[in-house]
């Protein structure tokens, strides 16, 4: 039932986990669900006959417990997304179909497009805020050859052309401006409230000055986070920043931000790519570094001009992936066999 809701109704894995009995309108004309998606935006999702049958079978066998969530764990509590992912992983291993929750959702969109449904209707069903997001599904097949070409080119040429191009730019070259980098810097509020988080032991390798600067920047960012996200976001923040600055310390002997230069950043890019990291991952690291350096610069720290010339790497466009009819049938057969 969980897989079918993703495959035939386009639900996200988190939406399946959060679905409540009070969100279901089974037997109505038409049968539908009220889904609260990203940004707490509500939308109506209609149940296909196949999805309604699968859901009814589950509800007939669902334990009668006080929990209002449709799908529950063995402890009779709301099932977690991790548990759903583990079940999908098991089905992937048993069926041989390359299966993820997102791929089920992508297949839903591809099937509706193939059936001729207007893109704006699909947008509403999937809960996309912008129709441009939905349009990526419509161009997926046309873009596949282009994506394959860029993937091959990236393997052949790697980071060398990108780094050579960056080194050819001067610190005041217009091509190296922040606008060209396309980093989305946060518009931080002027009033900063202290949000406590214990600095991890891994940061002990850094200088006291650098740790103080990182913590000031983390507190500024934490001012915009929801309370329940402070701890995991802070953990991710320090995990990334400490790893970046430890590289600068070990490989470049850079101990404070004022000593950092473009050549050190390029050395870091080369190291990450040679370690097998994707351009997308490296861009995430560069974005985090650039945001921190921008914070220091606004705070009056003397940041070297060459760092204005950090460039994003060329990324292969990520396209929606969907399953073929044969793969859907194999998955259905595996689910039915497990159910029996």
C-alpha cells in the first residue's frame, strides 16, 4: 500500500509516513486524500482504483490501535521514513528493480505525462510550488542524451579544465563575481539570538579564533532554524566546516581565514574530485565555504581578494528517473508474492 501510494498517487516518502486516518476520504466520489506536503502546503490527491484497493486491504488488516496514522510500526506508532526506506530496499533486493521512493514518484509523473494530462494538473497533484519543477519531468527523455554526454565529458576532462579556467581569472575579473558564482547567500536578520550548541571535539584541531568565528556564524544561521532543527543542522554545519578547514590546515598550513587564498581552494577542489566526489557535492562544500567567508568579510575580517573568484563546477543535470512498465510489473509481482 505504501509503495502503491507513491507509484499511483505521487506521494513523497515523508507524506506516506505522515498520512493520517482523518486525511482519508475513502468511498467518496471520488476517493481522495488530503496531503500536507513541503512548507505545510495542503493539496488534494485522488486515489487511483489500484491505490484504493491496496489501501483498503491494508486497513482491513491494520491493528486497531489509538494511533491515528495510517501506517504504523511494530510498536503501533507512526512509521518512520527510515522504516519505509528499509522496506523499499528489501523489495529492490528481491525484485532486482533499481527502486527508490523518489523513483516511484517520478514514475507517477511520467505515466501521467504519457497519458496526456496537462502539466499544470500534474503540478497540483505532486504538490510542486512552481510549474517549472514539474516541467523537468516532461523534458527528461529529451535531456537524457545531453546528460549522458556531460557525464562522459566530466569523466574525460574532470576538474582540470575547470581549475585551469579559474586560475586564468584575476581577482577583479568580472567573470569571477558573486553573481556568476550563483551562490544563494542567506539574508540573515540583524538581530541575532544565541542558540546554544556544544562545539564538537573534532573542532579542537582548529585555532581558537577560527572556532570562535565558526560559532558566531552558526549562531547567526541558527537564528533562522526551527527549534527541532538546531541540533541536526549544527551537527551538519560543523561536520562540513571542520572537514574543509582541517584540509586547509593539513595540506596548505592555513590556520586562519586571513591566510586563505584561491590556490588553496583549488587544491581542495582537486582533492575532493580525485577522491571521487561529484561536482554537486563539491559545489555544496564551496557554497558553505563562500557563505562563511562572506560573513567574515561583512564582520570586518580581511579576506583575500582572490577568493572572490571561486567558481562553481559544471554539474550534470539531474533528471527524474522512472520505471518501465516491465519493472512495475516485476515489482507488483514481488509485492503480491510477499503478501501471500
